[in-house]
């Protein structure tokens, strides 16, 4: 089990900066994030967009801001558990928490800082009314093992890189692959688009454009999908598997079950220290809400800074905390974390 | 009617029709107007045409600026896209849009 001082749920900008402010107080941080890379929305949604309201930076690309934050917190050697979703939280007798991730990783910390932004990114599910009935019975939003589709008739939907890439991979594995896309052009990488078109020309796959999958049929397991064509009505297509690949969207997810006061998908906090209604659990950045809340990165930095002061007192109720400017002594790093003996 | 205010009509996913005041002098877009009136529009990316959570159908024949490639790319990630599909964040509120009628598109889980 990993042990740390502050377990930060979410490795977006506000979460990352927490490791800096915590490090100044000699507190260790460990991050859990469902995305495989740090940076949250800045990395996932808009890495190439310039941000103009970070104090001291007339303009900085979101991706650059994350790179800079990673550099800034490097001396404090925070730990990262990436590509795993924070799932459940259990309070221990000593007052600390043990968090378990979607892959079963366990992390123990006296303080939990939720910096989860809009929640965790999950595959977008098409609003087909009976789609949940076919989940794991023919409908997959993520491909874990392409071998699963050997010998199957597969319908892939979407027009981006993942739809194109998986169509190419499945062309060699599945019995029949059909790619359904609403337009004639694809937004994926050019060579993937060419490859898909070549495969279609060679008759190895079917590409149906200007069409969308709008219905699913089957008795228990998926048997066929209904494809709605822009020009000429609807048609049915035999399918053992339907794989809709429409990107990711954020969901509050399991955090909603942690006993926190939540209003409109945001966690209520006390602006004194950004504490939640549960002692030892804080919420900072876009995920929290309070009177006058603005969802700005710069506000999240402020929240993180005040939060770690309170976290310190929560962890060491008897220790005095002396505040020092970084200009006085510079910063003193922390050693890399060593996993505690299980 | 006040000078800098237009009315737009929004039908939500339950079929309820809302008539909203939209200021033309605040550089707002349809997504923001819906959010300001607490209609269930996510606007996850904040209006950069980088998500598809403000997908709407335009029901009136107002002349709108053509969808950019970015907008078309993002509509690929939306569902039940029709010829009159747009991203609300890309429709800027201006006086010419008085009486604009839109319907919120269905969202997945």
C-alpha cells in the first residue's frame, strides 16, 4: 500500500499545484487520475489553447502550463497513480483514509484533496434507449482485447482517431467490420483515414458514411443494429458487437458516493479552508462550489494554497506552522516516496 | 423590448418551451444563455468548440454563420446529429437572431 500525507484526486492544474504548496510545508502528495497523463482538462481537452489569465503569463498554452507545473513540483517528488479512477474511500480507526482505485491500488493518507475538476473522463454513451441492456452483451465503449472480436460481425461508430484505428486493427481480426460515420470526411490522422479508405476499396471493411446508428436489437445478446441514413431512411445490419467511439466526457462518478454535500455536481466547501462536510476531506478547483465561486485555474491555485495550511493542522494538530516566503530560503525538496511495507 | 435584449425560444429535453432573454451586448452565445437560465446544458469546455455538450437543433430559419471545421469535428462526437445541428457555443447572440428557436439535443449517459 502507498502511504502519503495528502492524497490528491485529480492531476489537473489545481491538483498539481497542491503538491508545491504542500511541499513547502514538508507534506507529501500522491495523485490519482483516471486519465493516463497528468494535466486534466488542460491536457485532455485543450492542450493547444492559449490561456490569458494566469498571473505573470500574458499567454500560455494549457499544455505548457501543465509542463511548467510538473517542473515546479518535481523537487517534492509527488507520486502518481494514473489511468486509474478513484473508486472507494474507507475511513480507518486512526482517522486516516484508504482509497481504492478502479484497478485495486490502495493508497492511505490522513488528508484527501479532491481536485477532480468536472469529474473523471469516461466514454460517451450514445443516447439509444436500450443501450444499457446490451452493455457487455455486444456493446463495448472501450476495446480492451481486440481478440474478443475474432470471427464476429462488428459495427464501429465514430469519425475520430480511435474509431479509425480500431477499424484498421479489427479488419484483420473480425469476420466483418463496418464503420458508421455521420459525415463523408473523417477528423482522424490523415494516414489512418487513407488506410481505412484503402481497406474499404479492397472490400475488407464496409464504410457507411452520412449515417448514424440509432437502434439496437437482440434477444439477450446484440443481434443487429439500425442504421439511419441521411439520404434514404433506415437499414438493419447484423452485428455481434457494436462499438461506439465518441470520445470522452467528464462524470462526477464514484465521488458522489463519498458522503459529501453536493449541489449541482459540485462539492460544497467552507471558504475558510476549502474543507468539505467530512473532516479530512477537502475540495479545490472546478469541483467545489461556494458563494461567489468562479471556475478559474487561478482561483484553484489560491484554494490549494489555503487548503494545505488547514491540511497541515489536521495532520499535526499540535505542531506550530511558520509561514515562509519562497524568496527567503528557496525551496527544499522532498525525497521520492518509498512504498510502505504491506 | 429593451434595445440590447433579444428573445430566443429553447425547447428542453422534456419538451418544455422556455422563452429566454438574451443580451446582445455581452458577447454571449446560445450555450451561455441556456446556462445562465439554468437549463441543462453542460458547456463542458467553456465554449471553445472542444466538446459536444451544447449540441442543439436550430428550428427557425435564421441565417447563422457556417459551422467551422472545429465545430463539425466536435459534432462527430455528438449523437443524433441532424442537418440543423449546431454547437450552442458557436452561435453568438446578436440582434439578427431575435426570435431564434432551438431545441436541446438528447445527451447520452
